[in-house]
C-alpha cells in the first residue's frame, strides 16, 4: 500500500543536540511538506519541497533544516538553534503544490529532556 | 493578516447531527479543505470546496459561501468514532494553506 512513513513516533532531545526526523513516501508525489502542530494552534509550515534538490522556507523555518536528495525522502533536522522544539511534527505530501489534497504521515512527538 | 476561525470544542450525542463552522479572511481564495484528526494521529482528508454550495459525501457534507467567507462541515448519524478534531484550511492566492486551530468534537453516548 502507498503511504507516508514517519519515524520515530516519539523522540527526545537533549540540550544542544540536533535531531533528525525521517519522512519517506512511496506515493510518487513531487511535493513534500513539514508542519509543526502545537496545542490550540493551526498547523504551521516549516519547509516544503516541490522537486528533488530544491526546497523553500515556510513560515517558521528558523532553527530547522531539510534536504531533498531523493523524491521519496524529506528528512527534517531540528537544530540546537530551535529553542522551543517540543511539538508534534507532521510530514505530508501531494502530487503537486497547489490545490491537491495532502497525505500525512502519522507524526513524530518531539520532547526536550 | 490571514485568519481562520473555528470553535475550539463542541459536544454532540451519538446518532445526532452536528455542524462545525469555519470563517476565514485570507489573501485570495483557491479552495477550502476539511480534515479529520484523531488524537496523536495524522490528519485525513474529508472534503474540498472551491465553488459555492453543498458537497455531500456519505454522512459528511461540506458547504461553502465565498461571498461570506464561510464554510461548515455537517456530520450526520454521529458515531463514537467521529470523536476527533476537525481542521479547516484555506488555500490562499499564493497556493499556501492557511490552517485553523481545529475543532475538537466530543461525542457522548
């Protein structure tokens, strides 16, 4: 079955540490996205990519980095510069950026130790 | 600024009907989405409206009025499994999705 796989489900970060969240899709989608979800707030876009080897900052890119070396993969690194990283992170994909519906991964809950 | 408003929480009874409203002020409009999200899980697509009117899909229907900047999601014959958050999102003129904070729907027996 096609879908998006995020791992790990839960992740803990120590002070000053970088952590990487994995996102893989086998839907053959061109566009991939990373969102952050905090209680009581709407989803906020961190980064998105419309094609391999290209990505753009979203609304809250500071303290995060991404890569898109393969069509299937769009990992997110939460760097030590992100001072408030505790949140639920969602990866999504769509066939194209625009009015296509999004398919989401199951999410990663990141907490700070 | 851009804004999406939804009620924070609603309660309804199993077997009943509930309407979840969404109002928006955005820079342009290229469509409105509704997603369902169970706690700790991924959002899943429910509906997409770009023209005014009602779109029916089984127990769920979605309505749009572009002139009023208003949409609603109507859930009929409520089941316990419908307990979830319902997210409204608008695609603006730059084809960026603007998300509401979601409405938590609690279904009581």
